[in-house]
């Protein structure tokens, strides 16, 4: 595998993992009424994003190695 392709895969993998972790931690919706504060999150998409990032990193690290 070409060095450029490996580098692009690793950068994309790091960005996807970082974005997935950010969307998992940051609340999607927040409602505040007086002293009552309610936050809602849906983490299904962030798990998929993190998994795709890990796959891209694995392909970048392991792809094209000669035995």
C-alpha cells in the first residue's frame, strides 16, 4: 500500500474516532426550566463513527505489510 494512502487512512481514522468521542460526550439537546435541567443523548451514531475510525486506523497500520 502506498505511504500516502496509509497516512490518509490514519488521519481519517483519528478524526473519526475523535469526532465519535466528542458526539458521545456532548449533549444533543438541553432544556432548562428554572432549577430543572434535562439533557438528552442518542449515542448510536457515535458508536458507528468510532468503529469506522478504528477500522480505518487498523487498515492504515496493517494494510499492505509483507509477510
